[in-house]
């Protein structure tokens, strides 16, 4: 796969800020490929993907998640149903998580009075806008390369908003680092580590920008899907709740990385949701050389798509694919091709945030199902591809104390 360049539904937009702010005339590329991508990724991949980095963020993510659940408790109506805008609330939780990881701040997205601080909603809207329009700019006729079209102009202004946001918090981290006592790498946050090792705040800005732009919408849509599936699959939800109670008998004890490791059934449930309803429906690569795939000769330059949503549901690769069975991930037998379901992609460009995404989802499920039962009492939701694949409609989950 490393011979193929990236061209994904889940692409990103870091290239610009190598050259300071985006200008309306810097319209050459919206996503980032080849050598420039490789250089950047090689600088940040290790610190982001190391298990000890993710371990350090379990406690902060648990804190953010406790605040989110407290918000959910108060947001319920007289039937204990969550509001129709609950999917946006999930976006607020994921932004608060990613702000804590990428910028070392609590952005305040879960505050009950967002009217006094409109920035969190602006960030969410801007991240959605960037992620959803990059494909339009990349794949449709690129008039913006020659004249600044309205879409391009808005896109550039949107990116500049992000660069300014990240720079503000990164400057604060730089100031903090000047006086911080550091005896080992362990004393440093992810952001501080990248700032210290690279000595160039631009790399940290790109990293933060990248994680925020890609990390809000993806995980939020995935969580909408996982919570909806948990609410409509009572039997499996109860199995998760039993497991969580067994691993975490004391609800007041902080969750550890080792606890999360033991949530085998809960993780299998998430994998099964991803297999049947993969949030990112596929990944693409542009061939860098002629190749033969499954007996077909594909010339250089052709874009090849790996549709994980399709392969994950094919009987050739997965036994009884229409049956929702987390047990298949726990060695229950039957066919399960290791490449059938690749929700985070594969190869050199595999999702950079996957360990954080898994951990955030596990912490949310552990805290929520430990205390509450989820139900759903409205019209069944259809899944739709609205950029990502997720339940389409108001996610009015009912949240009942166990
Ligand atoms: C459950 C939620 C998520 C899913 C399903 C997901 C899925 C994906 C997929 C399919 C790719 C493309 C991989 C490829 O082409 O092989 C990707 C790339 C990426 N993801 Fe995620 N992702 C999720 C959450 C996150 C989060 C939370 C972050 C940030 C903390 C993140 C950061 C990234 C980045 C930066 C890339 C680009 C990697 C590169 O091109 O070097 N993702 N993700």
C-alpha cells in the first residue's frame, strides 16, 4: 500500500500552513499527499500512536466524559428522552476531548450556557464544513485553482480560523514550557512533546489542526451509530453492562487503561457496529504505478477504492454477515477475513487517531452503561451516507438509571 498515494473520503488539509496563513491565491491543493505528507507523518506518528501517550489521557477523557454525562442527565425530558439535537451534543463532547488532547485545554464545549461563549459551536461547524467540503473541492471540477470561487473563499477563511485557534493555544503551551520542570518525557503532554522534539511550532500546529479537523466529525458520527445500536439491541447492551460492572465494580474508582483492556465484549460490540455500519465507508488510493489487482490490470493514476462497508458485509468474507454478532470477534468461529472490515483504513495512512478514538469510545460506553440503560422509542432510524455513514434523524435516546 505504501506505493499508493492518499486520496480518501477522510482526507485532510494541512498542506497550506507550511507556508503560514492560507491566502486566496495559494490555491494549488486542498489535501496533502506524497513527500510533504510523509515528512509530517514521520514526525508525529510515534508520539501519537504510542500506547503510553494514550494511557496518559484516560483520566482527562474520563473527566470530560463525566461532565458530558452530567449534561445528558439534565438534558432529558419528562420521558427521560434526550433532545433531538443530541448528535450535536455528541460533537461537543468529541471537540472537548480533542481540545484536551491536541491543545492541552478545556475548550468549554460542555458548559450549560453556550450562548455566553459561541466559540465551541463555531469550531464544530467549521470542522464539519472543512471535512465535508474537501471532497467537493478535490473531486469536482477545480475552477477554484484558477479563480477564487465562493466555496474556495469560504474554505480558506475557515482554515485560517483554525490556524489562529491552534496558534493561540500553542503559544500558551510554548510559554508554559519555558518554566515547566521536566525530568522525563512522561512529564510532557503530547503537544509539549512535539513542541520540544521538533523545535518548530508549525509542526505542532499542523498536528493539532489535523487531529481537530478529522477527529471531531468521524468519532461523533461513530458514537451516534454505536449508541443507537446499543439502544436497539437490548441483549447485547446488557452483556456490555454486565462486563463493565464486573471490570469496574466501584463506580467511583477512576478508570485505568488496564481496565479498558479487559472490556473484551464491549470492544467486540464496537467492532461489530463498525463491520456492519462502517462510519467511513471506504478508503481510496491513487496508483503510483501500473498494478494487477484481482487479475485486473490497473494503470498508474487510477483511483482505487476499498469499500469496507461492502466487504464487511460480504458472505465470501464473513459468515452470516446480516447477523449482528459481537461474538464473532471473540473467536466464536466462522469466516472472518482479516481485511473484510477496515474501519480505520490500512497501511501507511491508517487513521492516526485510532487509539484515541477507541479509548474515547470505551470510556464513554463504560461510564454510560455502568449507570444507565439506553432505550429508543421513536421511528426506527435509517442509515444514510451524509458524508459519513450514520443514523439519519433525531437521536432521541432514552436514558434510564439502572
Ligand atoms: C471512530 C472514529 C474514526 C474513524 C472510523 C476513523 C477512520 C479513518 C480512516 C478510514 C482514515 C483513512 C485511513 C486510510 O486511508 O487508510 C482516517 C485517517 C485519519 N484519521 Fe481517523 N477515524 C476516526 C477518528 C479519528 C480521530 C478521533 C482522530 C484524531 C484524534 C483521527 C485522525 C485521523 C487522521 C489525522 C487521519 C489522516 C492520516 C494520514 O493521512 O496520515 N481519526 N481515519
